[in-house]
């Protein structure tokens, strides 16, 4: 039986998507050729790329609004540099909500001045700072919508005159937002969209072309836009599986439908964390809790071996916390069914009864 997969990333994908991906690797579109051995410029693959780009914009409700979708390589980590390379002329404003924000700040500093508008570092990033000021003369404001490691998630995004740039790697397509507020959204595929190897970048084209530096081709959004994500060979398998996942999401009712299930899963787990005396949540303010990654601890470390043993017996995979904060982290991405969360809650209750 398939395990209950709470892995933080690479993470669970819909079973039907895995099945179709496996078939396409053997025989794609009845061509009697594998998906991964045909030209990326063949009609069959060009159609995959176009469908993937279009589905991304449809899900985010950004069609015909001046946005384009790209599938690039280098992970979200490459976007830490690329966003700054293309958008930072003098100075940029960053919200520091964790390791990924810090890494983005580090890259941006190579290209200009970085104003850290607020940080939750002193509290080990266990909350989302609010009520900060964003300098009006900054070139853009960068934030991380969901902090995969700490289990915090932004519920509100500031109104800004300057472009809003967001790392949505771990909650893309999980909830409805007014995505037209954003100038640039990026997301590594492996958290909620597909396998590692490609990164979705959604850009409002009008924000480009404002920096004076020369931009190397592979780091230049304009170059990739002009070539429709085919400036060089794209990661064909990752793009294909991402396309299938976006189709699965559409067939499941889109973001609005999946958001309801995500809310149910999060409510089920967090209510158990709060009720069960053996556990405590990591995030200090409940309103900042992530619906994608729930972080929690066992109050009594002596029960760890018992809890871990029950988790294993129940077929639960991937819920150890990130090495930098320890404890447990249950990642509940789109493809994780509610039943898997119920199995985890049952284990928490079994251990409570035995303690
Ligand atoms: C995982 C993650 C990253 C890093 O992604 P890579 O694709 O490994 O570079 C960046 N930001 C967030 C929010 C993440 O969860």
C-alpha cells in the first residue's frame, strides 16, 4: 500500500499524474517514442509547454492581464538571483521570514542595497512580522508567502506602489489570492506542482526593462520570454509532469475547490495539536500558521521513540521537522488526501491514550 506522504519537498503528487507520467516515459502520445527522447521543438512537446504556461495563468486568473508564464531551471534558488538581476537598480525591500528569505536577501545584496523592512529572526522565525514600512523609492518588495521550514504563512500582502515579488514555492495553487497584486511570482515545482527540475515564473511584463546593467542571457527574463521558455532545452519531464498536475487541479475544481480541502486538512491537524496535551505547535501566533506545513513538537521527548514507531506502523512518511528546527513537520500539499491527515491524528491519539 502507498504510504501517507507528508514530505516537505520533493513531495506527494497525485497518483493519476504519476501513472500518466510513467506511461509517457515509455510511449508518449502514442508516438512509440518516449517523452524524454523526442525533440523539445517537436509539435508534441511544444504543445505541452504551451498548455503548461496557459494552465498556470488560468489557475492564477492572470490571462490577458499583461502576464506571461515561464518554466525555467535552477530552482527557486536561481530566482533569488534572477529577480535581483532583472529588477534591482539601486535598492530593494525584503521581508525576512526565514531561511529562504535570507538566501534571497544574500543574492540581492550582490547587486544593490537591500532594506530589510522587518524580520522574525530573533524569535527563530516563529511568526510573520506585520505593520512594517516599505520605502516608496525601492525598486520592488520581496516576500516569501509560505515558510516551508517554520510553518508560517502570510495571510495578507501589503499594498505597494512598487512591484510585489513573491516566492510562492510551497503554497502556489493552494489558495485563492488576488494574484494581479503581484509583479512577479516564482515557485520551484517540487513543492506543489511537479517534480524538481523546473521553476514557474509568472511575470507582469511591464515591470521589466528598468535596470541599466547588462544581464547574461540565461539570467535574463526577456530572453526567456522572447523564446517562450525555449531559449535552451527545457527540463521536458518536469514541465510535462507539472502540466499534468495543473490539469489534475483543473479537473478537481481548481484552486477554489482544493483550498476548501486544504482548509479542512489544516483544521483537522491543528485542532488535534491544540487539543492533545502531548503536543505543542511551533508557530507562536495562530493566525500565522501555514496550511501547507504544520510544525509541532512532542512536549515530552521521552515519547519520541513510541510516537515514531506508531508513525512508521501507520505508513506515515516524511514528517520529521527540518534539521534547523527539529520536532515534526506535516506537509499537506494539494495532492495529500484528507484521509492521510486523519491517519496522523489517529496516531497522535493512540500515543496519547498509551502515555
Ligand atoms: C524549497 C524552497 C526553496 C528552494 O527551492 P529550490 O528549488 O531547491 O531552489 C525556496 N523557497 C521556498 C519557500 C522553498 O520552500
